[in-house]
């Protein structure tokens, strides 16, 4: 267990197998039907099978019986081992308590924003805003529908995603407003001057 790198998909597999033994195709269908693809990347079926193979190698899950349906290949049904159950609970506790930097693309793009001019950035961020507003509306509508029928605890990840999308949309709106007003602006010359000044203020390195 100590050697196995946890991941959202690995936790999802263990959680499903703690719920009931099942084959990989059933896992994938359940994750989709429960909306987990919003927070877990399950678009590539190969990733699921690779995760299952790794979990089996580490002794966190074990193959059991097989299922054979007419016209379909034989499917192996897996179950969580006692070690896997312990790992799932340990991972869940860690993931809840400790923030983890997952290195998403958008902050990286923002960190290299000066490669573009302010005039180029505005329409790009406005395009992103359109997508965020649409996503925010969709998430809010889905939550309103499901909260009337399901307990909140099974919808917390959707509420979290809505909060994240809303916060990003609000922040980008502020950045775009500052770009339009000129409060946020830059040029290559100004950046080069600032970089040279910053380097000059750094203490000399030892040795």
C-alpha cells in the first residue's frame, strides 16, 4: 500500500468495490451514471484498466468470479481486499485534510500571460467567461434538480465544482474589467525593465 500512488481514479475503484464486487465495465458505467466524470477523468477506458492492474499488483483488489453474457467477452469481477479497504479510508482522510497542488493548466497560462499583448488576452478571457457562465448555469440547474431528490452528501462534489466555477468566473470578470479600463496593462519594455531591476536587487549567491 505504501508503494502505491493514490489517485482519484484509484480511490473511485476501491470505493466502488467496497460497495460491491463488480467488473471494470460496470465500474465505468456507475461512475458515469453518478456524475463522477465531472471530478474524475474516466474518458479513457485504458486508464481505468491500468489502475485496476496496478491495484491488483499491490494487493488492494483481487479477481474473483467471472461473468459471461451471450455475445460479450468474459468479464472478471473484482473485489476490494482488506488492505484495499484500509487504503481507501486512509487516502480519503488524507485527501480531505491535506491540500494537494494538482498543477492545472489555467494558472500556468496566466503565469506566462505577458507572452501576449493585453489586446490579445481580452477576447481569449471573454471566450473562457462564456464557457464558465454556461457551465455555472448547467451545474446550478443540475443541483436544483437533484437536491430535491437526493441527500446532499452525495452531491457535495457538485456543489464544490459550482463554487469553483463561480469563483473563477467572478475573478476573470474582474481581470477583464481591469484590462478594459487600463488598470491592468503591460509591455515588453516595462517587463524587461522590471526584470532587470528585480535581478539587481537579489543578494549574490554564495560560492
